[in-house]
């Protein structure tokens, strides 16, 4: 039996790579006990992980800004090769190279049948929806590892049609597990279409993915706001306008300087609950981005909110923030008849179509997010650099499968 290693949260600011058990075709204890399901999972596969990316959502945990316990395994952005398949897996086989949606979904419940795979009812006893390697998400082992188990494989896996072509484009295809669909979901639910003007708050990987998705959807102008110069330069590198939120001036004025008017047709919050106010020395103000996008988006428009908001934040700025209760100007959004879309992206809604865009060279998502390969043992350094604002999307390559 091969060995297995996985990235583990060891307390605020600290992760390590630890030895762990090789995956079995079994459901987590939390799921078995909480939902009364059988432990044996012949509907599952074991993947040899080809790539697993560091996500901003992981970073929230590593900063100690969630209720994640020490020992929490990490990693929900997974691409891999099937090395073992259960007897109930009908449509995938050993050797298939596949993308894994970060949403774990049964494919059988009401939510899955409605296409809402981010809130599956049969994978997490704590609440609807589950993910690999994430706090309060069902106890599923993380995929920043050498091997990982994927349940309900026939439903969850997206097989790449040509293995050699997929390996050539693996730095693009690895983004299908989360940030490319998530960024696209943010732009799509914000109503971005041909000729739209768009404001994307946040130039981290999800924000950059939302900006690139807005371009694919036909936006005439995409403006990205952030406080990190290197990240703004990355957004500018593929044709976005940028706004430095550390400089003097109000956001509507800065948008007017670019567009000739102080508002946009659509906006995306790709920051989430650790938002800061404006200005070089601004403190954390978790409702800032939500209030910003209502302020600068025209009446009757939509707001896409893929940025993460949590119900438990030990580091919240006040007692309300610690339970996810923020000072949102909902009256402003009501007065402007805004529509809001929040929650996990239902990855399966988009991943096959976005795969086609990558394989046909219509999408260049790895370039947009500055995909950067690192070996598994360098995951701790990757987390540190990402936390310091590096304009990179770190892609962990446990087995050296990413071409040079």
C-alpha cells in the first residue's frame, strides 16, 4: 500500500505536511453517524493527486479566522488520476484523469436534482453542503495530499477527454475544481454580458478569475480594486483597469475617472469577511465590500458574492462579526432593487463548459491567476507567501505530474 501525506493546519499561521493513512473506500465517521449512511463506499474512487491548489478559503482557516481545529486537513481544489475504483463505479475507470468539484454532492437528493450541488443534503450532518478538507464541512479528508478519496464518483468526477492534452494544459484545468467556476459564477450571477461594465472587488485568485470570466462573457470594461500593488499589476496584465484602494479618494470617483460615470452595470465581491476599509492604514471592516458594490452598481442590477462569509469567526472585530452579523446597508440594496447571489458555487453547473473553453484555447485562466507550481513539501512556504499578498495561485504538484 502506498504511503500518503497531507497538508495539516497546526494553529494560526502554521501548516505542515504530515503522514496519514492511505484512503479507503469509506465515508467519514461524521457523515456515517450523523446521516445514518453505510460506511462502505463502493461508489467512490481513490485518486492519485495530480494537482491541488491553495485557496483563499484555506487561508482564512490558516489565519485562525474560522473554528477549524488543530489537525484539520486542507485542500478542496483537486485534480487527479483514478488508481482505485469501487465496484459500484460504472462510468469511470483506473487511469482516468479527472477534475473534482470542491462541492461534495450525492447526486440523489433534492438539491442535487435541482442542480444546487453546493448545498447537497446527504454529505454533511451539520448543514447542507460539504467540501474536502474544510471546517464544518462533513469531516472529509483534504486533497492537498498524495492521494484522496472521492465519493459518488460517477456524479462528481469530470473526466478529461484526452490525457496527454490535459497534462499539457494542467495548470489551466486544475482551476476547474473551484476558482474558475467560482469566478465565473460571480460574474454570471452579477449579470455580466456583452458590453457590460464590471467592478470586481479583490485581485486575489478568485477576483482575477471573475475578471477573466467577465471578459469571456463579453464585458466592455472590467475594473479590479485591491490594496496590493502586485495583485493589481497582475489584473492589469490581462487587460483589466485597476483601482488602488490605498490611495485617497472615494470609489465612485475612481470609477468615474475610468468610465466617465460613477457606477457600473455589475459587481462582484471576491473578498469576503476579512475585508478592510479604504486607505493605506485601514482597519478591518467586514461589510466594506458589500457596501461598496451596492454603492457603485446601478439600480436594478445584480451583485455576485462568491467571497466567503462565515457563521463563526474567532478573530472577528466585534461580537457581531464573530457570528457573521455585519453592518450591511441592506436598505441601500433594497432601494436600488439589487439582486444578490451568495453561497458556494455549484461547480458542476459550469466546469464542463469551462473545460471546453480551456481545451479550445479560448480561456487562459492559468495566465490570468499566475499559476505557480510547487511540490507538496513547499506547501507551508506557499501559504506564507500567499498570506503576504503574492500575486500567484499556488498549485501543489505532489507527484511531479505537471510538465516543466
